[in-house]
C-alpha cells in the first residue's frame, strides 16, 4: 500500500528499564507544549475527537507528548497527525520494549519496513477497502489506543489572562496622557489678549497598537478662560473613553469624566516666554471582561465593573516665535508631567475561573521637549503647523497585578504578577492646519509616535471664540 508512505502520524509505547515493563497508569499527568495535561486512552477511532487534540497535525507537539508519556499509559498511546482516508491511519511509535529507543521512524521505499526498535502500524476502525479499492488482510488490521489530552488548568496557565487585565489601568493612564498632550497639549492656542474671555471645544481620537496595546482612546471637552493680565485662568470639563482588546477575547472599556484647570503666566511676554500649569481630576468606572481558556480549551470570560480615579499635573514652558524667518516661525517648548490612576479592588462574576483583584495604582512621570513650526499658506489666512518632540518616561514598568482565584480552583490560588515593562523613550511628530474660521479660530493636527507609551496615532482638533 504505497499510500501508507505518507506517514505523518506518531505513536508511542514508551521506554522501560531493561528487564522490567513500564509503569502503567489509567490516567497520567504530563507537561508538554509548556502546559500541564491529563492523558487517558481510547480505542475508539473518532476522527472529530482526534482532530481536536493538541498534537494533531503538529509533529513537534506529538513528539513532546510522546516523550512525556513514555509508555506509562495502557496499550500503545498513539499520537496521530493525519488520517489517510477510509478510516485508515499509517502510524509510527517507539516500542516500549526497546531500552532508550527514541529514534524517529525513517520512511522507506520498502513496504512493511521495520527499523530497529521502531514498529510501523496500520490502525483502522474496522476492516474495509482502502482508497484504491484494495482490501486489508487480517494481519494488516490493528486496533490502536489513542491518547486523549485534556488541558489541566493551573494558576500558571491563566497568568497571561490575569496579567492582561492590567490594561484597565494602563489604558486609563494613556487616556490621561492624551488629555494632557493632545488637544490640551498646545496651550498657546487658548491664549487670548488681556481683558478678554475665550471659550472652546476640543477633542482627540487615537488608536493604540504599540507593544501589547490594541485599542483606542477618545477625549472631548468644553472650556472657557479669562485673561486677567498677570495670568489667564482656564477650565475645561469633559469625558474620556478608552477600549482595549485583551487576550482570549477579553476587553476593557473605560468611561471617565474629568475637570481640568489651567493657568497661563507670561514670564517674559515681550520675549514670548510663557509658563503653563495644568491640573486635572478624573473619575469613572471600568468594564473588565477577562478572557481565558477553560479546561476544555474553549474561550470563557469573567467580568466586573470597578471604579477608577485619577489625577495629574503638568508644567510647560513655551517660547513663542523664538525664531522667525522670512515666513516660518519656530516655537520650542518643554514640559514635565505626572499622572496617577487608581483602580479599586473588585471581584469578578461569571465564567468558570473568576478572580478577585487587589486595588491597583499606577503613576508615571514624563518629560517632553520639542518645537512647533508655523508656515503661512500663500494667499490664505491659514497656516500649516508641524510639531516634533521627544518624550521620556522615568518609570520603567507598570503596576503589579495581585489577587486570588475565587472558589479555590487550584492548589495555589494567590497571584502577584509583574507589571509590563515600559518603552521609556519615544518620538512624536505632527502636522496640521489652523487659522480663522467664522467668528473664531480652529486648529487640527494629525499626530503619530514611534514605539512608546502613547497612542500610535491620533487626531487633535479645537475651535475657539474670543469675546
């Protein structure tokens, strides 16, 4: 049967000590593919069941399982890759009677070849014709025992899921950074003349795709301010929303309200030097749907809605029009910011593996330096604006994730996982347009960053009216 030469099925009988048979167990716990499994055997040739096995059509995985099993299950625990049709399997396995024999099967032009210590098997559900119409002789019929693997859920196996829930804090921090350094990030667009009042609307929409992040943030606010001469005081109220996709179909959604206060102080107004100080407070709730794999390897999830609180401050110095050419103007700046977020402790509901999480706090301190370029558009009242900056985060990693599994599903139920390592330095670039429109002035800028801890890209827009 030449079609049997397509042998890509693996089986194992296991090795034993010379003169003694293998220790046989009805069920066996092993470690393979970096996880723990419980193995049993079945004589039923069920294609659907076999195709769901973790070793199916995966030679490396089958070898891992075979080496871990080593003949400790009753019968010859075969690990198959692919059926050959007509209920027929061509198989190979290591004979448990041969000491330390772990050599793989070597295909040959000769049918029925048997290399030392390696037996070639044909396993079928019942005698029946092959695909070419030939019938199998009785000596070619062999019933095989197949190993059935069931993933053993352990604390280690759900650690990736537990750790991913940290995006609830990281996403809120990223939204805070977008609030400070997005549309709010250019305070000179809100500066008005002494004695005047100004009002605005602003917003940002950004996507996150750096590192493990996969989501978006949105910020919307309305505000007003008055220039008293020595200082301009501004206030903005608004809302931020974030979403992050987690492993195994999980997700985090955050909706927070915020209020931001801002003061703009002329240091040397005739030289264009201004100091801006911001402070904000945010509060809201987070919808956490943590996904994971259950004992059958199927996706499952547990959910909770903890409260979130945060605050932040920033100090920024702008040197407006520090350099002017024939048409272009260059305005460098530098700022220092601090943001802190707290996610209250919570207990998940639903799913087969709910957990209880301790309160988590995370804070970051960042410094930025860059410059804005304004270039008038010929025969137009509008200007092209461009921005380039470098940012550095002093913190090297995020908050730890700690808590315990609910209902004591494991021998060890408490967990305390490291926070994610931060990319501490990145570069931002932006290009946009601004100028008068109707009774006020508008500004829009498209921004992008290199790998870092802010949105991969976002659009910032604002409209301001003075009166």
